[in-house]
């Protein structure tokens, strides 16, 4: 929808599959009482007509 010509909204693409996999890994780590960790994933900015 954000890419529709009538909208042309700039958006942020998120790595959904990676996010799901990391979430599962984090949940399994919690179950196994592993040390908590921080996860950072890179997204991609999609420039369209709503940003300069």
C-alpha cells in the first residue's frame, strides 16, 4: 500500500523472517535459562515522495 502511486510513502522495510527466527531463539534461551542478550537487526529505508 505504501508503494501505491497515489500514496508513495517512504517506509522502513523490516527483516520479518530474521525477526521471527531471533524471537524464537530468544524464547528458547529463556526456557533454557541462558544469559539474556540484545539483538539488533538492520532494516532498509525505502525513499519515496514523503521524505527529502
